[in-house]
């Protein structure tokens, strides 16, 4: 059985490829539609910033879908990103009545 990990894809990459590029928009045009600065959108699509809850609503209002889709993509990206780091924290489950 293959045990390959899928690459953790930032939702900004999805926004860029599946929404902005698919609609043949420039970053400037898309940022105007979304009512944000070009820098804000550029940071998201270049994986330098997260998609905020407000941005989730903006994307859904302009391009369709629901804010939940974008929020879930961002949350899952963040969880996968931190998963390996958490393994190094040396944490143990809490058990009542066991001395710490």
C-alpha cells in the first residue's frame, strides 16, 4: 500500500488557479471586485497570508459558493501545517487521579 502524503495546498493557491486564473482576471481586477487592496490579495494568493473570515465572505459574495468552503480550506491547511510540529511537543493525555 502506498503511503504518500499529499502536498499541503494553501487556499490562496486554489483561489489563484481555480477562481482568478479560470476567470481570466488579473490580480488588480480581482482585488477591485473583492474590495481589497492588490497587496492584500497578492499576499493571499502567494501563500503569505491566511484567508480571513471576512475574506471568505467577500470571495463567496463575488465568485459564489459559501464562506464555509474557504474557511474550511484555510483551517485544514493550518491544521496539516502544524501537525508534525505538535508531535515534537512531548504531550501526554490527561488522566484523572494520576499524579502529574
